[in-house]
C-alpha cells in the first residue's frame, strides 16, 4: 500500500470526524461500563498482522465491530466513576492539529511556537484560576504541560531532592536520610514518585488526617521534628487540593508555614479539584498556595481538554531545570546558548514532547473564561443537589464533606450491602460509579464532571441507586 494521499486523508478525515460526532450523540445510550470479559477483545483480533495494506473503510468499520465492545464510555453523561476525563470539540480538534503538524517541541528551536504558546497559555491559566503570580514566567517561576499529575509530582520531588542535597544526589546517588511526607489520603502517584526517585518507601511518611480527611498539620510538624531528631532530612511535602477518595482539601496555610519554616519543598496536587478555582467563589481551595514551591492540576480531568494535559507550575524554575538538565552535544543550538529561550525538555522526564498547548488554547478560546466557569459551576451544583438528596434520605448517609463535585455516600445497611449495591448498579450499564474506603468503611463515590452531564442524568442516577437498594432488600 502507498502512503495515504492528501485527497484520501481529507475523505477519511471527514469520515472519522463524522464518526466522532455521531459517537457524541449516541454515547449516552451505550452501556457505560464495558461488558467485555478478560481476553475477549484480543480473541476477536486477527492473530497476525496484515501482510498487505487494508482499505481505510475496512479499518474504520472495525472500530464499531471490534473496539467499541471493549470501551468503557468515559464521555457518557452517565459516567460518575473515579474522576471525569472530559473532552470537547475544540480540544479534540486541537489534538488533531497537533498530530497533523507532527512536531517535536523538546527545544525552543525545534518549533518556537510550541514552546511560546505553552508558556503564554500557562501564564493565562495562572490568572484564570487566581493562582499566585509567582508561578508566572515573567518572574522566577513558570508553567509547563506535563502528561500527568504523576509526572508533575515526580518532577517536583526530583527538584526537591536536588535542592535539599545541594544538587548532589544527581552526582552521587540518593541519600537514605531524605524524607518525604504525604497524608494517608494522598494519591498513590506520590508514593510511586518516591520509589522512582530512589527514596524508598521507608523514607515516606503517611501523615494522619482529621475527621474531614484533610492532612493534620500538627501531626506533620510532630513527624518532621521526630525525623530531624533521628538525624534524617525532610525534603518534600505533598499536599492535596481535593483528594481522590473524598475531595478533602489539605490546610495549605498551616502546611505551607511548616514547609517554609523547615525549608522543605511543598508540592500541591490539585489534579481534579484545582479546576474549581476558575470560579471566584471556589478560590478558597487554594488559600495558602503562595507558600508552595510547585503546583499542578489536570485540565485533562475536569477542564474539557482530553488526556493528556497537566498544568505544572514551579515558583523557582531554576531548581527544576538544574535538577533535570543534561545538554548533550547533539542538542546544542544557538537559541539555547543565548539563554533567551525556554527548552521544555529540561522541565520534564522525557526528551520529546507533543504540541499539547494547542488543545488547551483551543478550549480556552472556544469557551472563554466565563464559559468554562459556567460549566464547572453547574457540575458542582449538580453534585451539591445529589448531596442534598442523600442528606434527606433515611436509607443513605453522606460519608464525607462534599465541597466540590464529588459526593461520598453509603447505604446504612453496611459494607457488604454497599458492595452488592455497586455491582448491581454498574451491571445495568445505565451508569457507572466507583467506591473507596473511608475510615475502613465501603463508600460509594458519585463524581460529576462529564461534558454532557445534566440534571436529568443525576436525577436518573439517584433513582436507579434507590431502586437497586430496594431490589436487594426485597
Ligand atoms: N492526584 C490526584 C489527587 C488524583 O485524583 C489523580 C487521579 O486520580 C492523580 C493525582 C493522578 O493523575 P494522573 O493520571 O494525571 O497522573
């Protein structure tokens, strides 16, 4: 088969966009959670690759036939599981253009627009979310798009590790005395980052939380004092704005004050919840963020920008760059040597990078700040409405405060009942919820954030949850 000609590309490109538009219309009717059994999708695929090329018509038809049965529909308005991964037309089109341009943005010189648009849009986002001005590129800080909050945490930890050791760990290997701090509710990505950064799990402290599942600053301070007394070297604290399990907001002013006093790097993970700060009435979640050394949130979760797009900010870019920079001969160029440009390869783990800023730029320009605010506010209203129904119900109870778009609740009949309830709800295909454990109890989570989710979907979810509970009890 020859290369696809521009004319053929146009024809099949239109067909693919048509397919996506139809999918957007019909996704609501598809069973949210894939019903595929392990191995079923593979078994339907040919055992060997085609020796000669196939028609694109045939390839596209196989999406419906072979792939859709194995898809869990994250874009369904009835998807209330884990966290949203919402996308939008402008974001998909931005990503398509990025693929079409097919550039590598590792250095400013390898495509100046890729770097400069990214720097510019990330400065915009500082103002859009009311983040500390110190995260802007005009001063000592700056923002970069990472693939994920996990990578952001790892980069922050590596910079923290280097800063704490006078940039010597990169030279001599990791010091067994370095200590990192999270809460019992911190996302597992931080533990993974700790292991990758060579600290070892015994150098990670899991600080207890209060009755709202937020990190206890007094317990943090106590643990740091104990570690110092034992001759250890605290180097990194990860706080969270809206934890994965329950949307708990760690007390940044208190944690930040400890970090400053002790000279410890503070990273704040706002993966999903950070987006709420688009709305001025929710900016309180970031109170104290000016005390942080780094921060991230994921437009690929809750800002209509398809995966991957994590906005990662540092207050002092020099520490990050010094930690991650190596300049081999083959990457040397005049622009880098002039010192006048940003080379984002020094701000991340891989060398290569896609033009991800395009989709974020498209999203912001399509919706405008007011449009984004309107949709986020609406999601929070819907979650709050659901929380009211739970509170008013005699059968169900709220299991944690619900400050934003996530409601943690449980049926009063106990853990085993709640597990059965979840299985029953999800087996219908009509909606998809997931669970967590809070204080050792099984808790159902309803997270509102899909692009197309409206009141009727949340009403339907509440009705189905109650009907499933009644059916189990009957
Ligand atoms: N941090 C928090 C608070 C999260 O909820 C999640 C995902 O659930 C992550 C980090 C990991 O996100 P990513 O997939 O972008 O690494």
